[in-house]
């Protein structure tokens, strides 16, 4: 299963309960990795594969 799908399921479940929910310790890593690849992709003008190192 796509790891992003877990986040969506978690978010929706917490929204249904009207709760904030906790953040994964990996959230900051994922966001930083995505931002870096957005910049790389824009600079190279092509899609770049993200190699997750978890």
C-alpha cells in the first residue's frame, strides 16, 4: 500500500473524531525530501524519482 494512503486514512479517522491526531516522527523527513525533489525536478525540467531511505 502507498505510504501516503496511510496518512490520508489517519487524517480522515481523526477528522471524523474531531481530534488533531499525532504526527509521525518521519513527517519532517518526508516533507524535506519532497521539497528537495520539487526543486530538483524544476531545475532539471523533468520528473525525478524519490528514493525513500527509511
